[in-house]
């Protein structure tokens, strides 16, 4: 069975790991192993439903990393992509951090390397470097301050108005920040998440035409985020029903919403948590194909094996971790870090 065949987020389909009679026995073994290993299992909102349901905590990458740092457990099992596990290690250097498959990368984080960032900085001496948390430890170490999608505007506004800003790596989030702050001296790296970029303006327009009374949740990384704002400005969709939100803010909005239907523009794994947050709302994806193959590399079988064998362990060199930690801590110092990506 291929990865695509096993992934069906809405139905929750996934192959049962060998040796288990049912999902209940698999969940019991995960919890028993975690207890014996003194481990806490963290799962990102975009993970498979079975992974989300068995985890001790589910959330966005920064919130999970902060939970990892405050957890009493000596071992962190991070079901997400590699930069997320790295961030947990940066904030919890004394703990053993495990990712069930170290090959689970991120197309957005991969759009910029530390060498590329150093070259960009050389072209703009004195500029402040703002790095989205969706970056590698090496890139964070070369940055002045980190941000999340929910506090990127606040982070940029904390910098002197006359100082150049290099914002990386997501160009759609950068465009959102530039609109909100009016900063003409903000330069953006031309990076994108292949999943969010694939949620196109055409997808958005078709979804809104099909469901004109639905509310709309749009992640600022999406290729359709600019279209959503334009459609509200010309009256094609009501501004009061259009929300540009991070994943954590989507959950907050869902919990207090009385909408009948919500169209969601982000990775489809998010639908599982939204439906759990408010079962009275019909949440539907703007693009049903918006599934991250890297997130879905963390399968139930790999999760149980990571607990059994304590692989794959994540390591960050001490000097890189120290510099990267400083960039994260500067973000936290300016105010509430909010809900991450």
C-alpha cells in the first residue's frame, strides 16, 4: 500500500501496524511504551488522525515545542516534520528528542539555507532578519528574531521603522505582514510551502461560489490569501465571514463560532482538530488534495517503532542551538508568542 493510498484524512484511513488486532490495542501499546520510557508524545495538527488521537498533546509547532520544554518527561516523541523536532531540541537541550522518521522534511524550510541567508544579509548590511519558525536550526541561528504566523506582524512592528527587514522564508506570509504593517523596507525571500501554495485563487473562488453562505478560514501561507483579501475588498465575499488565521487561531475561532459551514484553506489534516473543536460546524477543505506528504510520513507503525527503538534521535550542535534559541527568546520577549504556524 502506497502512502497516498493509506492517507485519507476525512475518513481516517490508515494501515493498522502489524501485530495489532485493532486500533485500541495499538493506542494502549503507545501509551504503555510512553509511560515506561518516560516520554511525551506530541503531534502536529497536520498529522494523520490516528496519530493526533493517540498523542498526549496536539497543536502547532511552536506550541508543541514550548510544551516539550515545560514537560517533566525526559523524552520527547515529536510527530511532525524535522524542523519542528529541531525546535523542540533547541528549547529542551537536556531532553532526548525523537522524530519517528527523520526524512520527514519541509518544502518551505528547504527553500533557504544558512549559506543563502548569509549571502542575502551581505547584500543588506544592518538589516534585521526575521525568520518564520518553519526554518532549520542553522537558519534560525543566522537570524535576529523568529516569528509565527500569528505574531509576525507584531514582531516586525517591534523593529525600528527605519530599519530594513529581511523576512524569510515564506513570501505569502511576508506579503500579509507587509500589507498589515505598511513597511516598504521589508524584503521577502521567495519561498513557499508547496501545499499551501497549491491552494490557489481558483480553488478559493470555486469553493466560495459553491458555498456562498459559508465562513472562510485562510492560512496566511496560502497562495489564495491575497485573493481572499481582494475578494472581500470588492464585496465578492463578506469581510466579516473571512478570516486570515494561523492554525491555532483557527481552532480558537472554531470553538466560539456558530457558523453552519466553514471552508478551510490549509493542509487537510487540520480538519480533524477543527471538527473535534466544534462538531456542530461542517468544515470542508477549499482544496481536498492539500495533503503534505512529509507530514503523512509519520505513520502509526513508525510511531510505535520510534517508541520501541528510540529512533530517529534529533541532534543540534550546541553553538547552533544557542544562537537559534536566542532568536526564539527574542520573539517571546516582545509579547505573547501566540499560536504558531
